[in-house]
C-alpha cells in the first residue's frame, strides 16, 4: 500500500484533548488526501462498574465506548466533510491498539492528555508510550486553537534512530 492510501490514525477517549487531536487530524487528512481512522481502545473502564447494564447483551461500557467513537466521527465529519472517516471501538490496551494500527498508517495522532484525574497526573502516558514506540510518524496535539494554528511559532520534533 502506498503512503497516500494509508489512513491517519487518531486515538480518541472522549476527552477535550482527544477532540483537539481529531480537529488537527481532520485538517491534516484533508491536506494530504488520506482517510481518517478513529480508534477508541480501553480496558480501564471495564473494571470501574459505574452502573449495571440495562441490557446484558450490550453492557454499559460498550454503549459508552461506541458513543465516544461516534461523537468523534461526527465531529470529524463536521470539520472536514470531504475526509473519509471510520471509527472503531477496540476492547484492548490503548497503547497496544494504537501501535498495532500505526503499522498500517501514514501517521498516529493523540491528544496530550487523557480523561480523568489519574490520566492528568500521568502526563499523557498513552501519548508518551505511543510516541516512543510507534513505527510511523506521531503527532501529539497540545494546546488550543492558536497553538494548533502555529501562532506561537514553536514545534518540538523528536527523531529516533532508524
């Protein structure tokens, strides 16, 4: 597969940070003429037990995960109606899922932090792990609209051995 055919993969978790990553990725996908693949992967919530399932065939976790992916896809469609978008829910570790998806991607995009208090304390552990181990280019989107538009004129680039 040529790079132009490979999707730009975005990790989404429903947080404000991941939605900023979706916004950035839609523009990048449109600019490069590649499809967008949104991935919501999670194991943590499986153990929280916030509420019992109303329908045992469709546990609340799955419903919530599907809603996160659907809302991210709807946002992507609004931002870039010309961009082909698909959204997936994967019941696995987010880092492992994104690294695997990155093998067949033109790039990976994440937000700078995840959801919740613990995620904020971990300083973007998923983003850090993906950026350190991915086999394709990784963009960690940080900051609001002015920062994403380059208003501050700063970009941090890390290059590893190939």
